[in-house]
């Protein structure tokens, strides 16, 4: 694993087969902040699809939950898994590079 200033949970999840990239999103409402870890995957998320990787989804969830218990339970509120082609359809993945997911364009 290379340490490029990423959170440990991102490093570990990006090592899972089928994971393209990860990033954090912040939801701010008044004085309340919620951080979401978004995991972009290259496989179909439909469990009825032949291209669905249930084991990868389980590994992502297990890793996320393990790190939350041990490291930062109050810092990351949610986990969201998105399909790479799906995030590109909504504009979330356009122009993003694996080395700089923090430069992702905003969607409306």
C-alpha cells in the first residue's frame, strides 16, 4: 500500500478487487456535519446480475465497519457504494482521476 495522505479506511478499501477509487463527501446542515465514504466499483451492484461481486461488497462493508469500530467511529457517518459507469452517467465521475478524487465536480 502506498500512503499518499489518505485515510486508512480508504487505503484498505482501495485494495479490494473491483474497487476503482474512494473519496469523502461532506453533508453540512446548519452546524451539523456528516462525512460519507463513497466507494466507486467497477462491477454491477444489481445482485441479480452475473457481473455482481457479492464478496467484494461484503469485504467493503466489513472493512468499513472494522475501521469505524477501531479508528474513527464518530468521524464517518455513512458508506455509499456506487458503480463507476453509474457515477459517470450522473456527472460525478467525469474528469476524476484515481490520483485526485477530491477534484470531483459537483452534481446538482
